[in-house]
C-alpha cells in the first residue's frame, strides 16, 4: 500500500516515508509547544493532560525510529553527533512531559531547552528539500572545514579569559549585603559608581550615594563568567572592563590591545576569508546530494526489513528487466546478428583465421593452460549465475541460447579440428 501511494504521488518510497516522519514530528512538536507557550491559567488541566499524553506517545514513536537506526549500525550511530542531537530533541521534551504530568510545574529552564531543541530539529527537516538543501549543505560543510580554526580561536579566548580572571578577580572577601571598602581595586564595592550631593552654591556635600554591586559588577570573579566576558569583548562589547581605569592598570591595557589585534582584527578577518573559500567549495549540487543521501540512508535504517528489501530491489530489478527486454526484442538487433553471420565476407575471413597456423598454435596453448581453464570456468559460471538467476525469464534464456548457438558450434568445431590434427 505504501508503494502504491508513493508511486501515485510521484515520490520515491524514501521521500514518502520521510514526509510521514516529518508529519508525525510536527504533531509531536506542536503538542509540546502549545502547552509550553500558552499560560497555564488560559488552558484547563484536562486539556494540558491530553497534550502531554500526545507528546509522550509521539515522542516514543520517534524514539523507536532512533532505536532501529542504532540496531542497524550501532557504531556508526554512536559516532554521529547528529544522532545525539536527534535523541536530545526527542527525549528532553518527552521526559519533560512525563515530569509535567507528575509534578504539574517543571522547571522553566528545562521547558526552554526542550522547546529550543524541538524547533531546531524541525528546521533540519528542510535540508532534504531542493530549495533549502543547498544552504544546509553549505552550512554543514563550512562548519566541518573551519572546525580546526574554531578550536584555535576558542583556545585563544580561553587563554585571555584565564589571564583576565587572574588579573581582575577580587583578592579579599566581600558581601553584596555588607559594604566593604578595602585596598583591593577589584572588590565590587570599589568598582561601583558613587554619587555626591551638590548644593545650590556648587559645593559638594559630605554625603554620598553608592550603587549596590551585584554579580554583573565584576564579571571576572569566576572563570566561567570571564570566558563569557571575553567572548563579548570579541564581538565588540567591552562594558565588562569599563569599571577599571586603564591608565592605572597597564597590564589590563596591554592584554586588551593584544587581544583586540590578534583576535578581533586578525583572526576574525582570517576567519571570514576562510568562510568565503569554504562556501565557494561547498556551493555545488554534489554537497546537497551527499547530504540528501545521508538522510535517505537514515530513513532506510528505520524501515521494516521487508519494506527495506522492496525499496532496494524492486526498482533495480525492474530497470534491468526492461533494458534486457528492449535489447532482445529489438528487431534491428536480431537482423544485425543474422546479417553478420550470413555475410560471405565475414565467413571467408573467419575461415582464414581458423586456417592460420599461428592462430591455431596460440589457441592450442591457451586451451591447454589449466589456470586459464579454471579462470574461464569460474568467470563464466559467475556471470551466468548473476545474469540469469531470478532476473531473466526463461524466454530470454532461450533467446540467448538461440543467438549464441551458431558461434558456439563453430568454436567447438574449431577445437575438434585442432585436436584431430594434434593426434595426426
């Protein structure tokens, strides 16, 4: 039935099943996004339960697809990062839905991650379509091409982040709830702005207002936030180092100059150049077809073995049968064969060849060679088995035997003549 539907719609079996999987995933995604987007006070708990149960059911269906791929080729499945992403996009929303049914209010962060994974995976379905596939092939191919460069850039960012962390982290204890003014220039209480009261006669009063510090005051307190701060500096946002006066901290100024030159100016421009070259290499149809072929292979791994066998053999066998039938049913082919063997000139030339002593000796040497005999027998046996077994009808076999009968008889006669002359 699947084959009939796909044939009637003009699609291959793989494309038809791909769109079925896409449709199932779309329902799976929509059920989770509806319940996670609409506020709980605008949708009843009964409707929430229905959507959550539907999400769990469709999630397990896709999880079964992933299990079949793992069973088919476990090592290749584990080695592919895309399979891990697919698993995350399926299991995280499914597990979140189960938790939602049990606890009613799961953590916001896990809902956010689940929705993000679902939408990104939905976007990746477009990579097998002609209109979008080329761009996905460029993105994936370029990412593979510049991956080594990104590692170098990442190590550079990590090195500067560690250096700035050592340079700008507080060296004394502090609390955001209790002001502490020390000699430590990196203490958050010494980095926040201060405000003085100015009277009407332009004289500053003795009272001051001090802004309360928080975790955003000094990003270099921890190494993790230092890496994030350096990444923002890389993109042009230097607000994380604005509390420090560069004229009083020459080490900070030196590191910022070195970082801005080697990363923001040199490495980023080099990265843009590498991206341009990689895009030129990947902007072709072969990259898209390779990406599409990988997706088709993944779909085939999810199919039932019987369906998989049909998709592999039926089209190939049908094409082979049609081609053979066209050749042997062609009247011009039959007439040409008859003309060749009935032509007097051809017969005379063939007789001349057979009477030639050098040819006879050479034929005799060849047929006496045991290695040649074994190779010929094995080759003929393999070729006949592959060409005729379960692929060519009995009628085609008869036609082949009929056409080859006359030449085989002549060769057999030639062998008999050679053997007789040898005995003489």
